[in-house]
């Protein structure tokens, strides 16, 4: 807490006082508050029925230390008042409105101080003081008739002279001016100096005077002495000032004498009292030295015999009353009628502030014993009747009549008696002059028995008749819960029981819990409280699981199995689980401990975290559940899914729905890692797709796009899939879209979503995904929005598997290389097939007539044209208006990577391709750097440094221009848009990010178009990579190593 605006002002005042303070502030009745930085004191005047002066001291706000004072009558009687509340509000709002200006002023002031200070010639303090004469300061502390502390000064070299005008003197001191005293002495700052402690005190005094002037200039009354030679010490800074003066040459001028020094005591007071008998039934209280004491009301300070005493807060009211009486009388006469009350109530208060001596002949009559209060209760129809008595030892007192049934003088514990009377009021008892009573209907009776009685029991000895005790249950019956998993129905059976309650009443107790009643009245009239922790947990269980009355049959409720972990977290300590349910919980909570074997025909070696992902798939699948695999981009969501599908043969086909750009990537990955699976992509015309789906049972894995599925949804209505896998599930993050609606119509035994970003903009996106993969798990959208993030996390935890690269860094290689396969669009395919057939024909004829060596360049030019069509026909065609499958795939990858916080390099050897990509990035609002062959060397370095420092997410690089000489370790993803003939050149490109200084795992993605020359080039690269590593040096073109057999293989000649 650094300022008053950080304080909860409302909590400091009773609501009525605070509200009045708000009215005063809103009605502009507070003068502008002024802050004294030396004393850390705020001062202001509030204009009410009179003008009231408010001081607020903030010596240590960091530790919530704050003191306030107002000179209004209400403050003296009740403490914090509406005027203080109004000033605090004014300061708080002044802080807020002026914070920006003050920050700016602070900077300007700092600059000005620095500039002026640099002009001054530095001279060490030791040199200054050695050359100057120290001045001695004498301080004289006294007080006026209003008991305001006054301070006067004397100053001099050897003999001190009276400072006749403190204000004028201190102005000269702190302005560096001379000050005339007498013909023989003038203060001169060039030859005189003050000791450090004295100078600090003088600064405090000068600050007090400045505050006086501020208020005087505003026409506000401020307490001060009429003499210029004295300054009034304000109450809020008096303690600080006294401690400072105590160490200096100070004289206290009191009415009782002059003291050359003083002490300060905070843990004791000087009062001494003697109670003596003054006749048969009368007493006298002697109060020693009261006429020699001075109490400073506004300072909360007492002076006696050279000592300033600070009473504790709880002593202040007593001290004020004693001094008020004692300064005029050093003894008090107590009559016979006053004796009992005085000794019983006043003497205990006197003991809190001083020493009390009681004469022996009085002490023998005084009974001093701890208070024991007794409350006797009985039930009379609808009335609770009570009798309250106070007991001090063997003596009994009626608290209402005050009559004591004895002859002694009892010292009563008035504080505790007052607490008990407050409790009686809290219990809503009324007194009819004879006894206490409550009109008790059933609700009031329950409230009294279970809420009021426990409180009363802490302060009173309770005595109750049998008819009251019969309403209370012996021992608190607590509910217990059992959970079984019915394997035949795959449902949870939750059973409820209440120990000590007959079975035929359990359902009615549960109904009362559902109705959120505070209690249930058993058939025998006993009250069963439903407010203890166990029943509260049960209420929460019913609320969270949306259990209704009709759901409960014979104390049992059936729930879907996906509620398992939620039920476990909601049930209290009294629970019993069946073995099948225990196994379910273990599988959902600890998938890494499961031992489902990996398929033997999986052509891949999974990393440890991928095995855990596979076990997670299998654990959920065993109970026909689904989930979200939310692993970070590049951690292998695809291979984990393929391993799972391979392990689940026969029941029905699996269906994968993915973005159009990655359909063939899925197919290739399945063929690569699970060749035993029959995989088909649902593509082509609507008629072709309809014909394909008719043979759906002959295929193990079907793959389709979101757009195609939306068009074909009617074809799926009679089909049931074993598993539905939704790749890039953010495609269904909007519940209301046609795509999301279509997906929800699919029939599948298990449903899994794959997404590195299941939440991109709103938590509602997670809700939409779960409506597909586990419908029913989440409440409706309105209730879902009201859930805390912690509750949502607990509800979904078993069904979301999320690992980021930092979690599994030790398992990852330094570089992860993957191939993403795309499909030619319809327009691309027409162009590609035409060019390919022409090249195939021309190459065959040319090699036949001219030979391979003479035909090489013409053939390679044709191969390059085919590669450009795969990239985007617009690379060389000006009037092409169609799309590119590879470009669509790139943009999907870029969007996903940016959403995951990845930073990427995109390489292409075609400048015109970069221009097309740039246009797409601009459409998406994705910022980028672009380095090409014409980029100046200096600009290359600047762009690299800015990118490595975190600026922009994408860096486009020409494969030739950026293949060497660049350090781009700010990237963690490298995308090779088009393949280069020589893999060594590609390795140089990926080396821009994967090099010394890279702290992240680098993912390298090669984009390859299915069924084209690119696939053949990639296969050829892999075959010749080992030979290239051995023979071809980096930079040597692989083109020169292409032989006639390679060309014939590439063109199917």
C-alpha cells in the first residue's frame, strides 16, 4: 500500500458515518487537502455546521499505519467521524486525478535539481564544518491555558539569545540569509552551522509554520500562540517532536516547576489511588498528586514530574475522566448509596490505569470472583422461556433488576456482562419484567437450536429441559456415498445413505437437500441440520451434476461414466467405491501408468510422452469416452492418433475430419506408419464421394475435410464410426456454424479432437468442442459462463492431454523434420497433367533422337515448370485465377503456428512465389520480414537482429539469398515451401535457425504435393542423400548428378 487511494476507506467507518462522509465530499465541503512531506501529514478543513480541522498522519502506509484527528465533538466522543471520511475520500480522488501530472512533475523536478546541482561546486561536509562555527540551540517547552504545547528557541555561539520571531529566523536560515539578533551577534550562514540533530528539528518547526500559513491564507482557523517567539506543536507530530527534543538541550516550563530534561514513558501511568472508610457506610478515594498533573486532551498526553506519559488506547477514556475530576479535587467522597456501584464498576477501571490500595476493613466486605452466567431454558408451547442469572462465587445477581441476594460488595465484570447482554439481544430474546421469552415457530426454533445455542454455550452455562433436548440429535448424522460402475450399461450408480436415519426417510432427506432447505424435521420431531460440511458437499454434488428429484430412486442416482472424476472431487470424506469405479478413476487420472500394448504392426518408435498419449487414448476409449489431445505443434499428435486407430480394428471404420490442406498428409502418414490400415480420402465430385462412401465398411480409415463433410452430411446419417478424430478442432470452435452443426450429427462410439490451441479467443470455444466430443459433460452455455476457470479445469482435466515442448524437451531431438502433403486443386491438376504429358512426350522423343546429354537442359527446364505449377501456377502464368493446394496448406500452417506463439522462416527459391505469399500474409494481417537477393548487406544484418530480438513472427527468405551467412535463431519453425534439387542446400537453409545459440527445438516442415514431380524428387533425395553426403560438396548442384535413369523415373518414361 503506497498511498491513501490503496486503502479501503469504507471498511474504516460505520456505514452511517461513511455515508455522511460521502455526502460531505460530494457536496464539495472539503477544502483542498495539503500534504506535508516532512511529517507525512495531510491537513484539510471540512465546512459543516462549523469549520472543523482534520489532520491525517501517514508515517508508514506500507505497514497500514495511519492516524487521524478532528476537532469536532463527535470525534472526541466516538472516534473516526464523517469529517475524516470526507477528507480521506478527497485525498484518494485527488491522488487518482493528479497521478499522471505528479509523475510528469516529478520527472521535471528531478531534471531541474540535477541541472542546478551540477552548477554547484562540491565541498565535503567535513571541510565546511571545520571552517565554520557551530551554533548551540536551547529549546523551551511549555503550554498555554488551552493546554497546547508551545516551543520557544534560544540560539548562540557561547551565550544563547532568544529567537523573538521564529518564522522570520527560520526563513533566513533556510534561505541562506543572515539574521540579526544583537549588536554583538548576527547569524551568518557563511560562518555558522547547526548540528545535524538541531537542523532536523528546525526543519520540523519550519514545516509546522508553513502549514500555519497555508491555512491562514485560506481564512481557516489554526491553533497558534499570539507570540511570534513561540510555535504551537500540532498533536499529530507532537510525539515525533518530543522524542527529537529529548536528545537535545531542552527545558520544560510547567506550572509545578522547571525541568532541565524530561522522560517519555509509554507502558505505565503515574496514578495512585487509596480507598478508605470514612464512617460506617461511606468511603473516600484519595488521588495522589492529581493537582500536579497536566493532561493534554488533544495530544492524548499526560505530564507529571518531568515525565510525559502516553496512555494506551483503551486507557484514554478513563484517564480523561480521572484528570477531569482530579485536577479540581484530590479526593472523592462516596456515599452509602454510591458505594456498591462505585466499588463494583469504578474500581476495576481505576486498576487499569494505576495502583489501587483498598483499606483492609473495606477489602473484607468486597467479593471479587469470576463471573459465571447461567441461562435456564424451557419450552412452553410456541414460546421459548429463559431465565438469566449472574453468579460471582456464591453470590447471585439478577442482571435486569440489579438486586443482589447478599450483604457484600461485589466487583462485577461489567465488560463480560455487557457482552452477555449483547448475546441475549442477538438471540432475539425479549424481557417482560419477569422472564426472557422468544416466540418460536419451527424456523425460529431451528435457528435458535443450531445457530444461537452454540454461541450462547461459549459464554453461558446452559440448562435445558428434556423437551428441548429431544429436538436435538445425539451425535451429528452424516451422509455417506457409495459409487459403483455398472459395466453392462457403462453408467455410474451413486448411492446415498444417512447414518442413523431410517431408509424410508432417506429419500425425503435427499429431497430436502435438493430443495436447499436448512434442516429436515424427522418423524419423531427431531431437527436434522442440513448445513454441516457433509450435507453442503452433497448439495454441491447435486448442483454441479444437475440432479433433480426424479433422478433419485431408493436413494440411488445413475450418471454417465464421464462424470467419474467430477463425482470423486465433489463427494465428501464419507464414501465407498466399488473396484470397477476405482479402476476407472485410476485410468482417467494416471494414463501414464496404464499398460495397453502398442500395436506390433506400428512402423514407428514412439517417444515416452507419445506412449503416454497413446495410453490416454486407450484409457478413455475403454469406457467409450473422448477427449482433446492438445499437444504443442510438432509433438506428434498425428502419430499418436494413428497408433490408437491401429490398435482398434474391426468394430467399424474410423473417420478423420481435417482441413483440406492436410488430407493427403494424413493419408501419407497412415501409409507410412500403419501400412496395414486401408485408408481412403473422400475427394472428387459429389457423385464420386457418394459412390466411395457406399463401400465404407471395406475401409479402415476414412479421411475427409470439414467443407466436404458439411456438403455430404446426408450421406453419413446411416453410418456409425468406431472413432471420430477432428484435426485442427478449432474449426468447430463456433457452436452455431453449419460445420459444427454437421459434425454433431455424426454417429461415433468415441470422439477425439486434436488441437494445439483449443482456446484461441474465448473459453466458449472449449465449450463448443466438448459439445461434440463429450456431449453432456458441460452445462448449457449460460451456466458454463458462470463457472470459475478452476471448476472448468477440474471438470475437463481427465479429457484433455496437453504437453508443450518445454515439458518434454529431454525426449526431443534438436531438430524435428516432417513432410506435409497437399493435393493439387482442380485447376492446378488440369495444368499439371497437360504440362506433364507434353514434357513426357518431348523428353522421350528428344532422348531418343538427340541423346540425354543434349536434351538435359530442356528437360530440366520442363521439370522446373512442373515444380512451379505445384507451388502456384501464377509463378509463371499471368492470367491464372485459381487456387493452390500447397499455398492453402501453408497458410493453415502459418495461422496455426502464429496462434501457438511460434516464429518461422519460410524458404522458397522462386521470388514470384514469395510475392504471392506476401499478399496472403497481408490479407491475414500477419507482419513479416522479407530477405531476397537485392537486400543490402547492412539491411540483412538489421533485419536478422530485429527478428532475433522478437520482432514479427514470419521471416521470408529466398533460398539462394538466405542459404548462407545468416543467423536466425529467433525462429523455432522452418518451412521449405518448395524442394531444392540438392538436400545440402536445404540443410544450409534449415541451419539458419538450427545452429549454435538456438535454445528451442527446431521443427522443419517440407511441403510436398501428392502425386507430382515433388514426391518423386523427395524420394530421389532420400535415396541419394547418403551418396550426396559422401561425394557432393555443399553448394554443388544435384542437377549435374541426375542421370538418364533418374529422368525416366521422374517422368515415368
